[in-house]
């Protein structure tokens, strides 16, 4: 049974509950952990922690918005150009979030190892 506070909450985060936040947190953690494998024994711990914070706080949320949000420019659901998506008339179709997570983690790992 849902509580009355969830029903009356005006924002989406309160309506969807903690499970949505926890799912997004786990995907962000996976993208950050991909970097740790690429830079293992190549950087100091404080440098990795700063890198992980920057990736989790600034880079990953922006890339996720680009692909998963209906307003994102890479989204398959952004139909602002003649009823078609902006990119190649199909948009970026991401299966279960694997593309965004691994692309973000892989590109950050490439830059970190370079």
C-alpha cells in the first residue's frame, strides 16, 4: 500500500521512490568502476577519487540526459525535427542502459589511461 505522502508529492523523484535513484546510482557506479580497471596502478588514489567524483557528479548525468531524456539531443524519443529523432532520424537506441554506461566509462577510461 502506498503512503499518502508519495501520492501528494509534486516531483517525480518522490513519486518513483528510492528504487529509481538506487538503480541510477548503481549504473553510475559501474561507469566509474570501468575507469578503475583502466587506470589500475597508473595513478594515485587521491587522483582516482577526484576523477571518480568528477565523472559521477558532472559527466555521467549529462550523458545520461542526452540519451535517456525525451529532451536529450541523442534520444530516440526527441521528435522535434519533423516527427523524427535528431540523430540519423532514429536517435540513440540504448538497450537497458548498457550503451550509455559502457560508452561513458570506456571513454573516461581511455582518457585516464592516455
